[in-house]
C-alpha cells in the first residue's frame, strides 16, 4: 500500500485522510484512492473514491467507485464502471 496518509485527533474522534493511495491484493488493483475515514470511538463514517481493476476467471470489474458510509448506511456509486460476467 502506498499513498499520502494524514492522521488527526479531534476530541474523541480520529480522522485518517488518504490521498493518492494505491494497492494490489491478488487480482484487485486499486489506484487513485482518496478519502477521509473518521472513528469517534463508537462508529465509522467517511467517504472514499478510487479506480478499481478486478479480474478473475468469472468476473471483471473496471472503473471508478465512490463509497460513502456512516450510521445511516452505505452508498456506492460508479463512474465509467464496466462489469463483465
């Protein structure tokens, strides 16, 4: 994993900001990972976006994803996303 990480503490909350992140895990490659994650001691919240490339024998996914999550749920959106099954 590589990228620019910033850790900040504000009261009981801890915030991690990621910029220009990337990593590969098996057949999954994540690039241009950017976002903010916050832990308040009880709940996680945040948003991240990245370009994803995933290829297996049964599935291929390529494009950009954005994920927003918190106590109200998770929202995933895609841009120029291609899924081949």
